[in-house]
C-alpha cells in the first residue's frame, strides 16, 4: 500500500481558518488510517499561518497557477497579502509527498490551498468558481492525483491502480 497525503482538517484536527476541523467517517479513510497509510498535512499551518486566521481567497480573476508564477496573490479578508505562507505551505506539502513517495492526495475542497474542484471567487461573498488551490496546483504539477473529501472511493480506486502498476 502506498501512503496517501490527507488534509489535517479532514481528520477532525482544528486547523482550519476558523479553528475547526471537518472530520470524516468514510470507510476508505478509516481503513487507510487503521493501516497507517495516512500522511497528514495542513499547508497553511506549514506555511506559518496561525489558527484561527482570517479567511483568505485567491484574488479575483486569478488562479493558483498565477499565484505560483508570482502574477497573483492570496489575500485575507482584511486585505493582507498572505501569498508567501500559502506558497511556502504548498512547497512543504510537496516536500512531504516526495519524502514518502506519495502519488495520491485527498484535500479539503474549496480551500485556497487545497481545493481541487472549486475555490471561492476572491470577493469574500461565498461564491464558488471552478478552480484549484495553490497546494492542489503544485501537487498536480508534480504528478500527484488530487481528490477532494467527496471523492474517497475515486481516490481508493486510483490508489489500487497505482499499486497494481507497481507490482508486488
């Protein structure tokens, strides 16, 4: 079995911007945890952000690729530029994935770090838009398959295919 990178908040750890976690009782996650294959990451904390912290979003009309290229920012609701800790956290998550030869990540949907299907539009109005977070973008560029907490079975199926390809 390969290790799987999982957002810390999905294990119920109180690391989200609002100081809460969002624990999941999915049987796939339960089995991975029981078998010791989960490697936990919170990119925002790894980047030095406190808990709690102001909500942050990728600025309007920009995306994670532009943030990583230095052409866009991640901004807190207070107006503070928090791009550096988001990029540093993404780099730390990638370093962890490489250290453990991880090919799969299950990350918190909607997060400006971890979103894999949608993020918020940068206006702090609760509007979602298709896109990915900074960490999800960096991990995907490095070849990891990134899933959200709504895709446990898809992640398990992908993991099984990777293991079958690796052979005994």
